[in-house]
């Protein structure tokens, strides 16, 4: 146990500010240990979004008027250090820096350098005249380590990561994971490079991973969903192979299940939830249907203590708290799940936490299914079903490894946000400028969507003003704002605030532009309650059809607001912008709808016929699982099953 004075000293250091001048002094004087100590403190502050990176004793680097100057000084000092041949990077230091690659890249992107290309050129040696493909060459391990540290999706040189995987697999993979997991990808170059890197998935299976690398795979597993390529989820197949091999290596063995299931009067249904506190979007989306399941199942929740609260626990008969610290997967999670012997395991989401990816690659129950909390296939042979509203399903493309269970659209209901108050809708009849709201978190912004926003801005005959709500702070917020402004220079990018402040600013907007290829969910309800029409683009994957669920349930959103391609999207947005009467009519119709009844009917007071839809569907699945698995049919509709049972 550490002495209290030592803990207090550490806490005081964490809370204190970091002067850029201190890093500059250490870097220019070649005091490398001090630079790294201060640099990792900056990374930590950035991760916690706590501010405290100081240009001077009174000026925080998060201040909009000072961040360019501050980050330029910081990037210059780091450039002088890392480019100097005297500075020798060791492999452990390289691995540590790559854990924080997004913060390191952020420093350079937000500086006057606008990236790391200048440093890549200083690290390498000038290429021979015969090699016209690149301006520099890497001649030794030091140059390679530094190059992989500072290479980003935005970098101008194009490199063959496949060759790196073959020559220096562990070093390349450390850099690769963080490249593909880059959170802010709004430029065409970065987007195209991410797609190209995702195609290298098969090479991952050949690399034996250590503890450090395996713990970072969850970010790659989740964030691939925000890429634009049609085959982006294929990488999960290869990640799952890696995870399964790691589980075997760790000696994690699961007893074989009986060949024949014995149906029980009250089977155990385990909810393995990554996030389920009452204020979280997962609770808002799934609490009503999970509450239904208690009619026929013994309900058990398994999660970390910080990811549940008293409100969410009340939905269950039993709660299992697990320690999800590193190295506890076998004892804490797998062991407790084996002991419980669940009949069904239901993952409301997969991909937002590391531990669920491990257990989703094991057979721990006869029936294992997932929902669309993070919408995309698991590509795991151990997940039998994916369950979603039928509007999220497209017959045009089979993009699931699982069999599909399709509920009626009004089966799912939302829980209203905690501690929110109603703000009276503000309907603007003839606005100037017309204010366009983009409410999705920054992950969902894409280069294609931003190019579409640019076209709308250029083609509109009326003044428009874009309002983005990326829901972040600190360095990430500054990166998002910088990249948005490359497309729409005069866009207003709101900082992260509480829910009521967000609604206050949203209420001043006239049109909601939904992102693509990854659409919205909770934020759609927010806009519709304020009378704001939604423009969306329908794709052929569930995450590009989330908006359609709201169109299916609302009586006020006309179907012509649904575009089938980017050109149509621009035309629809322009039509709304330039036709006040049409826009206002939709807004007025929206304000006549009772959204507490349509979407926020968590108790199914207004949807009595759906009060037991979900539990009945799940019970049907429980009884007929073996037959369904033998049947070649891919998608099963609740409406069809009801007709069969009539």
C-alpha cells in the first residue's frame, strides 16, 4: 500500500498544469526523460479531457485563441528532439507512444505544421534519384521506429504496410491498430487510407500478439464500423481468430454443452452489457425491451460496477459485478458465466468494451445473440442471432454472419433522458440563414458526408449555417473542428455540454442532416421533438438504416426526405432550405405528434399490443432454436411468426 503522502503527491501532479515552456526547455536541452514524463502527462490530460496544458500560467491550450500558437511550439520542440540522430528510441518507448498515437498526431495536426510530414522527411534519409516514388528512405531500425510512430492517415507518403507486417510484425501492428482506430477521419486521403489498411485483415492472423496489443484490439473492432467501405466488417473475422487463439493460449477452457437442451419453465437469460447506467444511450434504447423479458425469464445482468447503477439493476433478478482489470477475463468473467450456466446470453451491443469481445468468441450458452447497440455483424461463429427492427434490414445485401430476428418497428421504445427539461420548440418561418444541424458524435462524420455538406453550402441559393454537435472536448474537439472547417469554413462546431444546453442550441436550428454511412438514433428523437425535419440517406447495412426506424413510426416525416444516393441527398436538403412553406408544414406536423407516445413509451402504455412482443419473440426463439439453426432461412420476422402461431 502506498503511503498517503505519495498518493497525494501523485494526485497533485495530475491536477497541476503543464507549461509548454517546460517541455520546450527539456527537448532543446536533450533532457529526454523529462520530455517523456511531461508528454505522457499531456496524453493523460487529453484522454481525461481535463485541460491544464498551459501556454503560460494563465492560458489553457484549450482556449480557441491560443491553441494554434501553443501546439506549434509543442510540435516544434518534439520535432527537434525526435529528428535528432542522437535521440535513440527503444522498443518499449515506441510501444508506449503508440498507445497514445491519436494524441501525438493531434499535437502536430493542430500545430502550424498541420501534420507530421515535415518530421517524416527529417527522420528518413533522402532517397536516391532512381526511387521516384518517395522523397526519403528508411535505412535503419531507429528511422523505422520513428517513422511508424509519426506516420498517420493524413500523411502524404503512401507505404506498404503489408511489407512492414512481414518484416517487423509487432512494431507494424502496434502502429496499424492505432492508424485504423483513428477517431477523426474527415479527409478523403485519411478515409481512403483507412479503407486500404482494413483490407490487410488476413495478415493479422499470422502475428502472435502480446498482452499490450491484444488489449488494444477492441478499438479496432469497434471503430471499423465507421469506415465507408462495404467490406469493412470483414476484419472482424480475422480479429476473432486472433482473440480465439489468445484465449486458448491463456488456458481458458469452456466445458462442452450438452448435445440436447432441456427446456425449462423459467430459463436464465444473461444480459452481458458493456454500458447500462440509466443515463447512457444503451439504457435509453434497450431498458424497455429488457424489462419485458422478466415476464418469462430469470434475468441476470453481468457488467462492471461502474457500468451499472441502482436504476438499471432494478430490471434484473440477479446482478453479477465483475472486475474487468487486465488479466481478469478468465477468473472474473468467463468463470462466473460458466458457473451461472445461462440458457441464453444476450449482448445489447458488441464492440464498445474489450471483455465482451473475448466472451463473444466462446460458447458459454446454447443460444447467444446480439442486438444493434453498435450496429454491425460480429462475424463470430459463436453468435447465433442478431436482433433488430425490420426497418433496419435490407434484402439487397447479406452483411451478417448471424441469422436475423426482425422485430416490428414499434417493438422498441426509448427511455427519456435523465434530468432533462422540455424546451419549447422554436419554429422559424423565414430564417436567414437557414440553420442546419448535424447532431451525430464525431465518429459518425465521414469524408463523403462532409463533401455532401460542402455541396449543400455551395449550391444553396439562400444563406445556410451549419451547426455540428460532435460531443467532445479538448484536443479531439479541436481536431474535429479543424477538419470540419476544411470542408465548411464558417461552420459552428459546438463544444460538449450537458443535454439541456445541447437542446437549447439544437432548438435554434431548422433542418437536421443525418450522417452517413452511419446514421443516428437518440438524436433523431431530440430533433423531431423540437419540430426539426430530418434528411437521411438509406444504405444497405443496419447502421446506415437507423434513421428509417423513425420514419416508419412517425406520421409526419414524408418519405421523400429519404435519399438513395448522395446526389439525391443534396437535392432534398436544397429543396427544404429553399422552400419555407414545405419545411414549416413538416415542422408543424412534427409538433402535433405525441413523441412521448410514439418513441418514449417505455412502459408501453400506448403500445399495449407491443407490451410483450419482445419477450414472446425471445420465448419463441428459446423453444425453436434447434429447428431455426437447421433451417436455411436467414431472416425471421416477428410478424410472420405471429401469423404462423395464429
